[in-house]
C-alpha cells in the first residue's frame, strides 16, 4: 500500500504496525528458531520480484515457510481469498511472524519495521527496482545501506550502487531480477497471460505504460500537449486499422483514474492487476516514456516505442537516455508512423533496432535474464542464514 501522509487512517495503520513490531522485537530472543525457516516479503503489492520469490519459495515447504506482509487490510483479504499466504501488519496476529521470521525481503522502504533492522537478528534483503532511468544518490538508500544484502540485476547495476549510491561492494550481489524469470515461456505463456487478463487470444496488444509525475508535480502523463481522450483515441484508431487493441497501464503512484472511456481501450490499472510481468508477456508493442518497465520488456525483444518527453527526475539519470532501446518519437505523428510500421510488419522493429536491443540487453543483464535469477537470490539467502 502506498502510504499517504495526509490520510489519518494510514497513520493509525503505521501506529499499530509499529506497536506489534516492538512487541516482536522483545519476544524474538525468547522464542526458538522454527523449521521450516520463515521468510517474510514486504512491499506495496505481491508482484514483480517479490512475486517471483514467493512463487518459488511456496514450492519448497520443507525448507521455507513464506508469507507476504501487508499494511493494507483490503489487500490482505484479497490475498487470502486468492489462496495466498498473507500477514496483516495492523493485526496483533502478525507478532508471531515478526518474532519468528529468519529473513525479510523488501522491494521498498520498511515503514514501521525500521526498528527491527537495528534491534533484532532478522536478516534483511533488498530486491528493489531493478533497472531505473531515474537518478538517485546515497541519501535515497539510507535504510538499505544497513541491509544484510542488496540484490541487483547485473555487474553494471552493482557498479552503479557502489559508485553513485554509496554501497559497500560486499553488500551488493548481481543476481539478476527474479521478475524476469516470469517472462519466460514463449507462446504458451503469452496465451495463458491473455486468458488471465480476459483478453482475446488473437490480435496484438499495444500497451501504453507511462511513468508517474515523479519529481515534477506539473508533469503531464499524456505527451505532446494532448489530453487523455485525444491521445488514447489516437492509439485506439491506429489499433483498429490493424485489428489490434490498446491497453492503458497507469503507474502505481499516478494517484488518478482515467477521466473517460475511449472505445477500444482496455484499462489495466496496477491496483487491480499487480502482476506486471504477466501483462508484459501478453503485450506485443510497448509505448512508454521514462518508465523502467521498458527494461523488463527488453527481455522479450519486442517492439518498444519511447515518447521523447521532458525528463521528470530531479536528480537526473541512473541509466541515461542512450539506454532507450527502440524507436524514439517526439510527436503524435511520429508515434503513429512507428506503430503503423510495427503493426503492419512486426519484423520491421528487429531490422531497425534488433542489434541495439541485443547489445544493451547484454550490457544491462549480463546473461542474468536466463530464468534463474530467483534461484540465485534464494541461494544468497541460504548462505546468509547459515
């Protein structure tokens, strides 16, 4: 759940979470170690890297017992109804898990869990964003600097974490991104993903996935001075010409809903569909701006069109604009031309950009997008828990 500073209910949630955390810290030395070892996962939603780890750990019941820790009561109910193992941080029932867990893996901050980082023997692992365009510095990772380990995508990102974010070399390990393991499976996975989103099995999907306002509160989500209805109607018109469909995927932090219904547009909000990787598997063409979703989609080597809009990051880049691995368009007309080409003949993208995509994929992932990143992370955890 995204914490809203002006929401008093969220402050109540944090107060309850903090209370149970302090009780758990006091109980930890008194309780015996459990077998199988308990592992907690903590983040906004059970998706991405956390989902990949959760799914694999669930298949290892003799060694690990895993649960997703959430501060959101509504989401907790959703997970339980879906048959997932979840722990509600605002309930005193979470004390048992917090007091006996051996490790916690997060992809964000810790909120009320912060005291456990300094006052307990719980092992902390970070498997955060993966590969960002957005620039950061050491201050952005003050909490993660105290983690036992930080798992990153590749040696390129490990160097970035050391040189720009201030991490010690021995704390950062290039495991690959577990969530890219979910992009494997070819056409069978694509068909299954389409069914999961209730999308037609046939017909190509163009996904528009812009980043949020980031550090520019005046930033417009829709590019080139267009309004939402105008831009989405343009995409829908292009898709109709080619018998395709368009999906709209707003960022988790966008904080707004769409203002209207455009015929031919499928709305796929994060709040309802947190499994981004499965959505990418179902996607044939990605349209984005500075969203890091492009680096996940890179693994599939499918057409990507980047909107050349103003950078919304106060601290500049992590990976700069040269890492845009597809067609870069600066106007609605250029976007329309690019989509027309790739929808008319998908092989055109490979001819225009295929070599560049492969070269950047080697640099960014260094072979760690091989479907085994989750296993490498679990092995790192085993070593730390010995």
